[in-house]
């Protein structure tokens, strides 16, 4: 089982930093008997490992060697792999950089490393045998990718940062079999790699007979890649017992609710 962590974005919304935004300290974790700062990307990585991921592929930019150094030894029982996205030209491009590492029968988990969301077992609530999105309710879906479902929870459309969005449920992470990842990658290439956002590619996938489902299991979603989101995350951690245990224990001590930032983005 493979987790893909697209971490090549510039992080322009929260610069200047002296390091990659994915290593921004948010909260802390217990390493043996020592409490240490916790990088924001660890929240996503932990959720992946909790679902059974044994390999995590970090897609990094050419100037992000600090992420390689941070995760070089892996995380918990999961080994770390690294591929490079030479230019930060969109989330689809970043994800499909990892495609050569994915076997057709392998389950793939994907999330954004500058987000914190709940519940922490969200990936476990997604089926392994189909393209599925973990959905979160928000007050301003026009700032996100809103997911419109039919009565059977099948995805009808993803509305990418659209005013007057028809749904207040947005995707925060997703899962699929490797064969579907390869189908999406082939479709993306057929479309001249024009899709920057996942949502537009999924709409094209649906238009040619593909399927996807949405699971409304999310309770809160925070984009820490903005100053407002970062402050929200800090308040969240200050007001609750949120210290992470050692990675090998795979335990989260986290609350089930958080506020939503006002200016989220996809891999910015």
C-alpha cells in the first residue's frame, strides 16, 4: 500500500520561511521520552500509516532536500521514497510523478501535506477497490473543490473553486487502486497534461464513463498553508491535549473539531 505526498509546492501563501512549508512546526510529538516539534506533514503521514501504508512517496521540488533529510529513515514502519517534480506546475503533475512506483493491484492513498483534518482514521473509512474521496463539510465551498454526489454517493461533478457551489462538501483526501491511478494518468496525458487541479481531471474521467464515490466521514479540515489556517491550527493545539505519541505507536491524541480557514488552496 502506497501513500503519495505531493510536497513540491512553493508555499507562497505562508512565505517567507527558511524551510519547506511541509516542515512547518505545528504542535509536538513524543519521541521516546523527549517532546519534539511536529512538522505539519506528519499529520497526513500518520493518517496514511494508520491505514496500513508501508511505503510513502514524497514528491518534492529540486530545492526541497530538507524534506528528504527529515523523512529519509521512513516513518514508523513505512519506508520513504522520493521523486522530484522539477517545476511546481500543479497537483496532477505532482501525483503522476509517482505513478511508475505504483503497481496496478496496489492501493494508493493521496492527501495534502499542509492540511490537518479529522477524524484521524479517515482513510480507513474509504473503500480500497474504487476511486473514493473523503469529504468534509465547510461554510465556504467556493474556496475549495466542492463535490456533488447523487443519491447513491457517486460523484456527479467536482466544482473547482466555483462561486455558488452546489455542495458544501469538499474533498480533503482520496484513495484508489493503482490501476485507476494509471487510467487517470493516461487520461491526463491524452488531455495534453492541461489539468492542474484534480477536480477537472476527475470530471473528464466521469465524462468518459469512469466512476468515483464520496464518503461524508470528515468532521473538520484545516489548511495550514495560510496564515489564518496556521493560527487556527495553533489555537486548536493549544486548547486541546494534542501531543503525538511516538510514530511506531500510531496513536493520535487529537480533537474531533476545528475551524475552517478563509483562504485554502490546493497544493499552493
